C-alpha cells in the first residue's frame, strides 16, 4: 500500500506519522512545496519576536526525523491529480503514484485586489520567506500599516509591537476579530490594543498603495521628516484609505484572510464548494482520495452543515481520522467546532462552538458577565439545556471546561439555570453534568 500526502503542514505530518504507526510496511510519501523542513506557520510571530530561531518553527526538531520513520519527502509543487491513473503530477515534470491520497494543502493568504499590492514593501505573513522580508523592514521606529484585524492580524500585533514599530491597523469590518468574538468582546480587545499604543481604524479599507513620489496629491517627504530609525530608502510607500486619508509607511502587512489551496484539483471530480467537501471519515467524492485540515469543508458538530474551519485543532483531529480510514480502520470525525484562543498584546481571549448563539425561536438563550475595568468578559450561549458556544476574555481557567461542555454536548438540566445566574459556576456544572455521568 502506498500513501501519498500532499502538504507537509501539521495535518500532513500528523497523518503521515499516524499511518506509519498503523502500518509499518506501507510506503508513505509526504509532499511539500517549500524547501524548508516541515514547519508551523503559527510559530512565525514568535520568530519575529525573537523568541525562537527558524529551527524553532520546525514541526519536528530531530534531524532525519521523517527518514528514521521511513517517511519519504518530496519537495515539489503539485500541479494536477489524475484519479483515474492514481497519479499526482509535479511541477518538475515527475509524478507520484498512489493507492490512497490525502490532500492536506492548507490555505493561502488572500490579498485585496488593489493597485500597489505587489510592491516589495507589501508583505503577507504566511511563510518563512515572508517572515524574513518583514524582519528586514520592521525595524525599530518603522511605520507599519497592517491590513486586517482578524485572528492572524491580532497574533501579528504582538510580534510587531515587540519590534518597536509604529503600528496602525486597518479593518474593513465594523470591529476587530468579528468572525470569532461578540461585539462586546471585540470592543474590549480594541480598547486594550489602543491603550498599548496601536492605532486601530475599523470600517475602513485600503484602495491603493503607491510609492511615495507617485501618491496622488502628495509631495515626496524629505529625509529629515521620516522619523527616528527610518531611512529615506525604506520610507517609500503611501496607502490611501477608503475615506481619502493617506498614510505614509515603510511596510504594509496584509492579514486579510485565507482561502483553501485547491487549484490543482480543477480537472478532477473532487467535489469542491468553498473547500474540499468531505464526509465524517474525511473521504472526498472520489474513491481513494481523502482530505484534512484547512483545505476541507467538513460537517459542523451541531448543524451538520459543511463549513471551512482553518484552525489547527480541527486539522490535527481530521488528520488522525483520515489516516485511520486510509489504513482500513473505520473512524469518524465528530464535526467541526470553532476553537479560537488568542493572545493580543497580553490579553487572552477565546471563543468556542456557536459563540454567536441561537435564536429564541430555536431554543436559544444566553448570558453575559462583564467587567470592563478589569478586562473580564464571559458569554455563554445555550440551545435548550446544552451549552453550544462561549466567548471569554481574561478567564483562562475556564477554557478547558468550556471546550469540554460544548464538545460533549452534555445535557445540563438544572445546571443551565445555575449558569444563567452565575456564569462563573462552569466547573461545578462540568463536574455535575459531564464527569458524574
């Protein structure tokens, strides 16, 4: 049996290692399209902060780890899959045959379609190459404009502020992290960030980016006005916002979202909506082809509706389920559940499950506990007597309990009323409704 895995991020690596444990004799090939060893994109902010070097981003630290487990590595980009031939075609003209194929290609950054987005001073933060480019420009005193205040954008703030830059954040939505936080929680995070010296503008976008001399209505800035630590050579771009404001900067970082890597499947019968549609065994619509991680569109744990969820906990679980089924052992993925834990300049926030709640017509109810002065916030959302979602700021001791209650879909019975009256009673409710039963 030969297993080929496209993508050597966390999902691909976990799947390869799981397959090896299940079948010592199988041939396993792990394909990655970057020349660096398999690494974690989520570690890049720590690299930019200087807390780790590049080797600290590697998913497996021991040299020769994959060869010691008899997992082959192929550094090439996949350009097509031929299911009828059971072949994967590579950019270098070679191909890999397979008996079973796992697609774990993850996502890529989505750049807004605006003039100037391809200038060298405009960077995403997705690869180690991106990190090197950002480090070269994000020097102390440099003026940095970040487009996007979602999950990735908030993680980047810590790294940028630690480098001593003058940071401005633009978010086209009406609030920060709007896809993972309630309006009240988003507002608290924005206030926290602004108190740390970051300028945040919501409800605005960037319409164009120009080199300094080409910006409409601007005269090239003199060397003396560029600010301490910024050179005339680097201070060379201007971003024009939707309201007409022009912001001179040395670096623009785009953190405006991601999309699944699926272009190489265009000529196949693999069913694709927003991502690769899979069942709860991680099978695609084509025999012997599986998918896991950010690239998938899998059933939601509550509704069963297929959704894309680009978060690592889901990717890891999907990878294990896919590997078990590829090896001939039946296993089922319980469903996608939102799991977001975020550190924004020292403020810990989290959201789980259907954090936005349910309508009262469908049995929905909820409660909020707010302490603005102490940056403490807790929102619990129920459907009937089941906790289906939660949002928190500052309540790090609740994170495991919240996840457990939501993931097990425990019937709370009388504990629900207790939580509506005292949301801090989460541990009592967990012990009473999950552990006891």
